[in-house]
């Protein structure tokens, strides 16, 4: 067991940290050696981000110590942590949108020296990119970047400071499987050159794939540390939750509506550059059915959702909801007719929730935009909020708590709960379990099944093919805005769906199917 015996590069001992009444970390510890990838696992709100924020010098612990190379080093600021070789990429990014990648990366370097040589900086950045296999367009402005590229900028920024310990807080929550593979090969290179990586992720398959050891937190305390090659998703879940829970996703049988709830015909859209984003798309979803949408990112899923929601115009085609055309209607009217929308945004605080407001007021906010007027009774919001907190297991001291102070996953539960509470006839839902722990994810699948049983039609845009195959009644596969095929998940393997996603059609012939 070489990994367990080598002396740690960093170690945290007896760390405690409270936020008012909330004990986020309660006598917690962990260690990571050079050349090791440690996964940090735990339910939403179990204290992972808090612990890593302490290691990165963002929070001061109430008690306990941090050791680097065996020496006690308690950091009073991120600068101290960086100087000791520890850097973190956060769950919510901290880049300056109006600045370019290289400016962000070199920001704060040189203690405010005015004349930094930009050519030198850029060359150093290019070296790092090459060394670790990361691509960023150095001159591009942050606001022009997709989220995966922003994250790469954050990573390069940390590596640029020469850290030996890289902390990543849910880096894969915003990545496609392909992007995750690229990230993981970068992490393996870090490991090869003797650096330590601590990665937070809720995806157990990723933990099994990338980490050497796993430290599990439960309700702010250590629940155990195990060697990855000797554990299983089942054991990890049990450590995390404290009891065995079923990881099986059921496909519920439900009665289908006679008429389709949603019927899309000939839907086409070109983007500003003139490329076809949606190309004569046609499909339907019935009540009592979950239609999955599979596709690599940027295959038209987002635009499809936005068109149905009334947020974007189509060039041609029709979208009928319960027999009536809804293209051209306003988002508000579309919502009022009974279409629920839930896009889990890449930046959870960026969409639909106001961080500085309480949970209850954020729930009310949804009622305002439903047009119920501003003079709503606040106790109603409070009650609804309490219902949501209860049913979705939002971990919070009260519904008056500011959303900003919730853990990442709990923010998301509020967002999702607020949408499902309106009991839509058609639910368009994209990536609902991003950032949710395994128990909460299973709860979302149960909720979707519940809505389906009550006759709702569900269009489910997902990225995890295993989940799509277990949950959905049919899966339509998009590639570059074209519907490649609609498959029966009971009879179609992951590989076949994967090939369709890449634009390969299976050969047609008597023996092909
Ligand atoms: N700045 C803060 N102010 C008040 N409470 C906080 C703050 N940061 C975290 N907390 C609370 O501390 C607890 C632990 O939060 P933390 O963000 O560390 O959880 P997490 O394990 O990272 O969860 P997730 O998987 O959802 O990101 C939660 O109950 C959270 O509400
Ligand atoms: Mg977190």
C-alpha cells in the first residue's frame, strides 16, 4: 500500500468551522501525498467546500491545523496558501469577465508591478498548457468562453502560480463526458510529476476512475477514508449516507395520453453565423412518458429548450402543446399554459435565484414572474418554501436563510423544487442532477417518475447515458441539430447511442437491426 505509507504533502487535522449555528466542519482531517489523487466525497452540505476553502486560505478554521511537508502552516489568506503551494478552483468561478484569459491568469502576479512583460507571461502560460495538455485561447475574453474553457482558465491560473497541491471543487459538474476525459488526463499528468490533487465530485464512477484514495465526509465529520481500488460505489454511498440506499433507477409504467402533449414538426434554426443549429427536427412526447434527449454538448439541446420556453424564435416549424401552436407566445404565457422549465444553469447562482435573498423570497420570485402581482402574501411563500425544503431535503437552518449561504447542491434543490411545485403538464428539464449528491439525484428521478405517473409529459435532456437508459421510455439522439434516431433504451446499448451522438448512423440492412 505505497500510497498510504508515503508521507503526506498536505495534511489537515482536527479542523472545525461553524457558520453561526451550522457546524460545517466538526473535527475533520485528511491527507494527500505527492503523486496522489484524493477524492473528497460527501452529501450536499457535508462540508467539502468549506474544508477545501480552509486549505486554500479562504476561511480561517475555528480550530485545527494545516500541515505542509510536515510543517504546521495555518493560512490567513489565499496568498499564503498559494505561497505554500496550494491552489483551488472553485465551484463558482471567480474570473473577471471583461478581461482576457491571459490577463486573468497573470492577475495579482508580481505584487502589482505595472510593467509585466506580456510576451513572457504568454509564453509561460503556453508552456503550462503544453505540459499538462490543457487548451485555452489566451486572448479570448472570459465572457466569450463556454464554461469548460473558463474552468481551464481557472486551472491554468492556479498552475501558473506553481502549486503543488491542486484542489478542484466539482470540476466535472459543468463538463461533458468528453471534456471530463480531457481533464482527467491532465490530472494524471499532475500526478506523474509528483503533485497532489484533491478533487470533489458527486459522480461515483469518476471517483472510482480517477482517484487513488477517497475521504468521505458525513454531516461535517469524517466518515472514513478508503483506497479506491478496494472500494465500490455501494460502499462509498453507504459511508456517505450512513446506510445502504438503492442505486437502482426504476422506469415506472404509466398510462400514456391518447394525444401527444408536445408535438414538434420541422423545427429549424440557424445561428448568427448561419450554421444550422436545428435541422427539421420532428418528435412528440405524450403524457405519462419521459422522452430522453441525448447528444454531445451543443447539438441543439439548449436551443430546443429555449424555443419551447418562448425565449428564442425558430426560423421555421411548429411546436404544438396540447394541440395548440405555442411558437411565438411569450415565456410567461407558455408557463401559464402548464409548461414547466428547469434548466440547471452552469452557474447556479447566475440564473433564476437571487443569492442575497432568502429561500422563501426566492420561491415568491417565481410567483411574481407568473404574473400574480407583487402584493402576494409573504406567509404563502414561506409555506411553499417550507414544503420544498421538506420534500427535497434542502439542508438549511430555515427558509429565511440566504440562498448564497447554502451549499452548491442545496441551491440547486431550491431551483428544481420551485419549478416542480407548479405541477406542469409538460416538463422540459435539462441536467437536473448536476451537482446533486447521489441520494438527492435518486430523489429527483423518483420525482420525475412521480410526475410521469400523474400524466405529465417529460422531455429530459441528460448527459449520463446510464441514467438516460434506465429512466427514459424513449431516447432521441441529436447530432449537430439533426435527429439521428429515436431508440428504445431497453434494446439499445450505450455504444450504439454513443455512435449516434457522434453522427454515425448504423448501416441499414436486414442484418443491421
Ligand atoms: N458562507 C457561509 N455562510 C453560512 N453558511 C455556510 C457558508 N458556507 C457554507 N455554509 C454551510 O455549511 C455547510 C457545509 O457547506 P459546504 O458548502 O461546505 O458543503 P458541500 O459539502 O460543499 O456541499 P455541496 O455538495 O452541496 O457543494 C452547509 O450547511 C452550508 O449551508
Ligand atoms: Mg460544495
